């Protein structure tokens, strides 16, 4: 058997995994940036965490969610 019968499939697999991971990350970033929550969803999320928001807190939370920017890169872990 020739060496390229082993090398080409392994290289192809690695490139496919790297490309798929990169594509998945980009897709997830796009979906997260387009995510919008209305007041009912925010209230339901707060209740599931055991919090009861009044109208002022609800409006503030909605405003913060609209103004939230997603970071381009994840923070680096400290060693």
C-alpha cells in the first residue's frame, strides 16, 4: 500500500473537522447576535431562576439585552 492511501484521508478528516468547527462557531455567533427576547420571555426566565421582576426592572433588563454586544473572541483563561 502506498503512503498516500493513509495520509490523504487523515488530512481530509482533519481539514473537515477544522472547517466544520469554524463554520459552527460563526453560525452560533450569528444566531446569538440576532437573538431577541420580548418581555414575556424575560419574565419567564426570571421566574425560572426564582426572581420576580417589577415593570421597572423588566424594562431595564430589556434595554440591557438590546444594548448587549457579543464579544468577538472569548477571554483567555488565566494560568
